[in-house]
C-alpha cells in the first residue's frame, strides 16, 4: 500500500539522513539521498530501494579491477555506484567488454550512478541484475522487471540506445514501511543531549534588573 506523498526534496533529505544514520559518511550519505531522489523523479521506488539497501547496514565497498569488481559479502550500492562513476572511462572501470560486479544490495539503486558514468563516457549503458534490467544515459534512466531485487550480481554494458526521458513528478507516495525504516535510521543522526548541553540551554545570567 502506498503511503503519504513526499516531495523530491523531502525524499533526498530523508535519504541522506537515513544513510548517515546507517553508518555512511556525510559525503556518501549525500550521494544516497541524491540517488533516491533521481530514482523517484524517474517514477521508480527510490526511497524503497534505499531502505532495502540499508536494512542490513551500509554494506562493503568493491575491490576494483579491470573487467570485474569483487566483494567480500554483499556490496553497498552507494559505495559501488560512486566508484562506478569515478572509474568511468578508466581501465579498471567500464571497458568495451563491460563490467561485472559481485552481488550488490538493492542493485537497482546503482542506476543513478550508472547514468553519471554514461554521461562521462558519452554512451548509454545497460544494467542487468538477473531479474531486472535498466538503461541509463544523459541524466535519464528507466528500469524493467523486478526492481526490488534484494541482492544480485550486476553486469554493466554499453548500449546502442538510451532511455526515454521521464517527466519528474512533483511528489511521490512512499511505502509506509520504507518511510518508517528510513525515519528510524535518520533518528540515529540526532546527538543525545549531554549534561553540558542541558545546562547551556538555560539562561546564562540573571535576567532581573
């Protein structure tokens, strides 16, 4: 069942705080929020995918190498996606033969980062995670098949065609369970009050004239 609608800005802010609460540093947390927003703007379940990715913790970064990226356990889609964008066009990144990546959590969350990589090499890219597929290029992305795959190996290859542009909706309904999970993680970014902060919250001097 769909929940209350959030604006794209609200989705990005919530995703950023949730990713930070899950243990990602602020830079990667910003990337996570942006990815959730970009997916939502393309009509895809960005907040739900981020909640799925963060459910077991932030996951691991890939070991980067030509032709294939390895991982000791499920890879984090945010860390993997950021590396994919960084290594686009380099020998350890996307070669003409494509790139195979060890199992990634919520692999459809890679799509916004693949769109960045596609823009950097000037070529649309196709993504396959077994039960689902996506296309990305020039700031646009689409997906088909089973988008909410929890964990799967990924293949990224060059594509002869790019995705059609999708109009960004101003607001998007978010599944209640996904929103609750993100909000719970976001609360972990709140610093508990200390004795000093409680004391400082009071009046600093005598207000009596």
